[in-house]
C-alpha cells in the first residue's frame, strides 16, 4: 500500500474486488474523484469510504444517480445529518420495493410450480394412454 492514507488503483481493485474499468467509470460518473500524481490515480480515505457506499448501494439496488445524490449530500452544510436522513428514507423505500418484488416472485414461483405439476400430470396421462 502507498500509505495508510492513500491507495493506488491496483490496491483499490484488490481491496474492494472491483476492476480498474469500474473505478474509472465511477470517476466519470462523478462518484469518485481520486487525486492525480502524473498519470496515476491516488485514492484517499474519502474515496475508499465513497466506494464502500457505492458498492453497498448497488447491492441494495439503488441506481448510480441515486447513489451519487446521497453521496453529494455529505458535502453540503449539515451534510452528514442530511445524508443520513435521506439515506434512511431511501433505504426504507427500497426495502418496501424489495418486499413487493419478493412477494411477486414468491407468487410467480408458486404459479410456475402449479403449472409444472399440471403439465407433468397431463404428460403422465398422455404417456399412459399412448402405451
């Protein structure tokens, strides 16, 4: 590691299991803003914290724009408080969406299981009558 304060792109990739392309993409989307030493990108603690939040947000199904908006709140006056309030509200909304998706998925699985059972029963009848 370059130091406890900064990391190179290679170290970030290894530490967070992301590709250099992903880090450059997040930079292009203004989610990360590493320092530069010539052509080298140098990631600070702030960048590492933001990357952790980006990856967590993606895992929870937030869009990159939603993640960017939440991250950007930290930089405004009273940012950490506002960011936390907005993050909680967004997380609660996302949780409700996921619960609805799970309910819909459970119903779809149940319906498909029933259709498979009907198809198998019909196949069994056809097989017996053909024999």
